[in-house]
C-alpha cells in the first residue's frame, strides 16, 4: 500500500531545513583533516576471471587516513581517460566480489566501488574495511546509533569522509577524466551520494536511488521499519538523549547536503517504500540546489525502487549527459 502522502503533495513538500550554524565549518575541517593524512591510493591488479574487464583491488585513505577498500573496474580494450562512476553500497553490504559490479564497466565507464567501513557481514555482500571507533559508546545493533551522541564521533562522519576521498582517489587515477566523475548509489548508497554531491565541487552528475539518511525526524515518526527503527529503539531506552541525538543528525541529513549540491541529478523514489518513506526522499529532492534535476517515481514499488528499470534510465541519462557510447574493441 502507499505509505505516505499523495504524489501531488509530495512534489510540493519543502520542509524547513534543520541545520547547525557551523555545518560548513564542521565538514570543511573534517575533510581537511582527512586530506592532511592522505597517502597514495593503491590499485593492485586482481584476477577476477573476467575477459572484458580489468579489475583492481583498491585501498585508499579515508577518514583520518584510515585504509578503505574497494574495487576499480575498467573496460578492457579502451584507451585514454574515461568517465568514472563512483558507487556507494546499500545498508549492511560490503564490496562483495568484482563480478557483482559489471554494469558500468560494460557500458564503457571506469567504475570505483567503495567498501563501506564496518559493514558487509549481514548476509548479502561481504566487506573488507574495518571501522576503528575511537569512542565506542552504547548503541543499538547496526550502525545508525554508533557514536550518535556527538557529531565528531558519529559513524557517518567517517563514512561520508571515506566517500569524498573515494572521489579523490578516482580523480587521481590516470585512466579517469577528473571532470567526468559521477556519484551513485541506492538506499544508504543514495544517502551517501547526496552527502558527496553536497561536499564535492565539479561532479558530472549525482544519481541517488531511494536515498536513505534524509529527513531523519520525519522518518522516525512515520515508519517503524529499520534501519530508521534503530534510532527509535535507541531513544526508547535513552529517553534523555532525544535532543542530543537529533542535534547530531542535523550534520548528516541529506536534505542539508542536497541544498548545497549543484551537479545534474536523477533521483528515484518508490511510493510503497516504508524503509525510506517518499516524503523523506522528496524533502531532499525538492531542496536539491542543482538546476538540472529530475526524479523517477515508481508508484507500485517498495524499497527495491525501479531496480533494472531505474538502471536503464541512468544509462540513458549518462549517455546523453556525457555524450558517451558503448566501448568497442
């Protein structure tokens, strides 16, 4: 069933943004600190048993210079600099194996898949990047409340920083055109995409699918689905922490990042999605600052969104935007 308002109301939904006064300073200092701890990214050839794609096992410096893993895929039999899609993964998933990620290289793009620190052990895609947590306060199972009492120690400060540094690593690779880097992902990956779009200048495009990590307060009030339910579970126990929790989340809300993003974008939303309710997605989309934007609405779908149909739209969107064609031998 539909889980939120009518589509007409959703298209007009523009809630006031709840944003700390030092939002920009917080993120500028965070990224500067990470870049001061940088070291050269490593791209090690990896035999994935594939005949049309060259695969590299990637390690690059993320938050505080901590190593983050990934895969880098290049379409074989191509030369010169290519546009690159940097992709972020849904909640609980890790980088998996190279053959899990063949669409973008098959379409002629370089493709960097970022492993999500601490994730990849919930049964669908394995991960290889630890999350060194300097504080380790009590939390609910999952990642949504890890360090949530202080924005400096919140889990997603580390993840979003990793994601920005993944773009840096891609842009520095000699086979990547640094002016044609696209960020993309679904669910958690969509929320990370929005954060990067708001923090990185000069992106060619941003493609957040059914994005998570947006409009937290409303999400926790209208759905009992997880992962937003982790915040609810935490506050059921930590009753005195409500104001502090939402004060932290103001620094990590996709709505606030969207208001700073200007790359051409294609969102997606599903009207039967109880995991990322449509009003939370439209809150970010309607605040998105870029002039070239559109959103695909999937009326009778849940959190799977448009799946392959949405990927088909993305392929056409990038082919038109970047004037690319499929690779030839």
